[in-house]
C-alpha cells in the first residue's frame, strides 16, 4: 500500500504543550492495540523502532519498554520468517478486546437506567485479593458509596461480571441492580461517590493538548500520514485511560463546566480524520520488514 508523504510539520506547534508526553510503554500498547491485531498480533522490532521514532521515542527507550512489557507477560518474543519481533500474549489480546468496548464506545447512562451495586467482603487472610478487587472495580469506573459498597451505571453490569469472573474475584462480590429510594439528589450522590473534580481536570488536560491538534487538522487540506500516525497514537494514548475512570455517568448529574463531552467529541473527530492516513503509514513501514512467508514463526528464547 503506497503512502504519499507531504512535507509538512506538526499539525500545530502547540500540540506538544501542556501535559507531558506519554511514556514509551503506553505508546507501544497503543500501537499494538491499533495495528498488531491486523497482522496476527505481531510486529517486527524494526517496525516498532521506526514507528515509535515518529512519536519522538529513541531506539533504546523502545527496547527497554518492550522488555518491560515482555516481563509483564503482555508481549512474546517471536521470529516471523527470520525477522525478530514481538507478538501479543493471550492475556494481552483479552485486555485489548475489553478495552476496545470502553475506549471506542460512547455509552452514556440516563437516570432512568438505574445503577449496579457491587457489595463485597474479603477475608483478612485474602487481603491481597481485596486490593486486586478494588483495582478492578476502579478500572470499571465504579465509585465508592462506603467500605465494601461500590456503584456504577447499570450498563456496566455485564462488563463487571465478566471481568471479575476472569480474575477469579466473583465469589467475593454480589452484584445488585439498584434504584434510588427516597428524595436524595442523584447529583449529590454522584459527587460523593466519584472524584469528579479530579476527573474533570484530566479531561481538561486532554483538551489542552489535543484541541490545538484538531484545530490544526481542520485548517489543512492535505495530511502527512506520518504526522497523522504520531498525532493519533498520542491522542489515543492520552484518551484511553479516561473512559475507564468515567463509566458514562448520566449527563443530568454532571457538574457545570464539565469537559468530558467536549473531550470525547475532540477525540472521535481526531480519530475520524487521522485513523485512515495513520493506518496507511503503518502498512508502509511494516512492509519494509515483512517476514519471509516461506519461514514459519518461531519463539525467541
């Protein structure tokens, strides 16, 4: 697949201001999530080094980050047709598939949908599972009602059940569908259970960095695929944590000055504009170090 490189600079010089650049490990996870699953979960080391260079990451940092991801069991060293590279582990594929539903979805609850309560009790002898359970509930976007009682919009129920079961934590938790009883203000309940100020600040940081990038692309008639790749990977890497912190709370209970909806609009417009040119760029880079089809993939010990 051919790529025409347009001799232009970044979409906007202010796109690198504000929040710090994402760490190399996070960028590599984004690259694998976007592109490796289209190539049997595998990317060559040479391709990764060249792709991450477009994101401002040098080769030693790429190799160090790969080593850490391999040590965590997310990447597996495999040669494909004599070419050194890394493939996704089964665990990494599951995590990425689960992440897609949250990161690229825009599900927003209404007050009429109700809530799901997670009520749990973990024996002191299994306290390490208590920490793991809290981490997974946080990952799902649950807020805290009280010790051992967490809450999320009702649409999180199936996702919560599947994730807790996969991690062997389901026997500590009872999940209940719930609706408020009495006259409590639902906005006050949400404000008590979620740290909305902190979340709103993270949305604002996303906008500070990515809104100028989008404004630059809106002014352009032609797009440099390499720059589109770098900007899309950077935007997605910054964005993908936010939908896990915000489970799609009802708009009616969100405070004034909420940045989340505009942040989502910004991300998805960037995706619409950049995903195609970025994919073309990756295809061109990966074709340069494509493995020999006559040689099968072998693990690297």
